[in-house]
């Protein structure tokens, strides 16, 4: 009989934010043997129990990277230049199935076009959502969908406050700041959900959707939370025309349908139970990580 500790989990994108979080959670739990996959394994030799070369743009080499693995965590990066997420994910799913993988966990997002009836065009969401059917149809013994939130980390990265015309720091966005629609979380905690799903496929390996949500907020809520910690941040709402279409449509989707696209309390509750912990709130994360 093979113990869990001898079962290999292969983690795609192990040096990235999501993949790295999964590697750390799996290693911390100590229940599986972690195979970290990277395009440049020599740079990341300490990531997993073993490190293998894998490139989603070269699917011919993926079957070897997945061979002997019980599970695979799969994530793609829309923002990488020239990426075709559906092509990358399809190749990886085929390779995982051919290698005999039993449990595949795919990092996905809502189908914005479907949910909005075609009103909003957000390819970096919908492209991932279209892969869901490919995962289901592949016929793995177990499969799971995890949904990352809007990262708290974005508030110190691509969505960091900028200097405004009045000299304050803040945000200028095509969004009603009073509408509660943003599901947020610390992306470092996505790994707890993934590790929990691999450990408990009976509850989380039958096509469940498991979102990571530490807080559900309006932008006014975000600013009040940050300003209560000594910041002085502002917000200005502007028209959609001031932003690229995909960005404007993303915020409008949050406003009209929420980040997750639908009421998701049952899914969030299951995700927290599978993770075995409550996720960090924005206030707690910001106290340790946000400066302005």
C-alpha cells in the first residue's frame, strides 16, 4: 500500500505566486512528495522534494514531467506575452491523463461572457473558464477547480494607489466604489485549499469549485480599512472610456455580478473547511504588508 507521503504531486508554475503557494502548503502539510515544475529548474532547486523541467509551450515534454505523479496542480499565466491559455492547458491535461494522473486541480475563473450574457468581454477570465469543460471531459478519477481571488498583493503591485491631481494618493477607476462586489484574499493561502483537496478527494475531488475569499468588499470598504490603519487614500470614479476595454469590463463585471459572478457562500464555506483554516482578512494582511 502506497502512503500519501509517497504519492507525488506535480506543481506547474512552482516558482510563481499560485504554484509557489501550493508547493509551500504541500511541503508544510507533509502528506505528499512534491515535484516542483519549472521552465528553469536549475534556478529553483530548493522548491520541492524534486524539481523537474516543464514548459507549457512544449507539451511533448509534459508527460515525462507528470509520469509517476498522483496529482497535478495546473495554472496558466494569461499575462505572459504570446500565451494561448486554452492551448497550453489542453496540452497539459492530455499529458496528465496519458501519464496516469489520478487527481487534477485546475486554477480557473468565472466565465464573464456567459454570466453577463455577452455584455462584458474579459478574456483573462473566460479563457480559463473554457478549460473547465476540458478538465471534466478528460475523465480523471478526481478533479477540482480552485478560484483565486483578487489578490490583496495587487494593492501593493499593479493596483497600488497613485498620486492624484490634488496631491493625495488613491485610485481612479471605472467602478462605483460603494458597490460591494470584490472577493479578495491573500494569494499565498491558495495552497492550503489545494493541499486540502488533494488530501480529501472524497469531499473536494468531484468537480467542486473552491474559491479563496478572505474578504468581500466594495472599494469604499477597502479604503476605509486601509485608512483606519493610518493611511489617507482617496477614490475617483471615472468613465469606462478612460481605460482599456478589458480592464473597464472587468470592473463593471465586479459591479454588476461580483468577482465570483454569483452568490458563492456554500463554495466559500467548503473551501475554508477543505483548507482547514479561515483565510486572512484584508485588515490583518494590510497591517503587516501595506504601506503608502
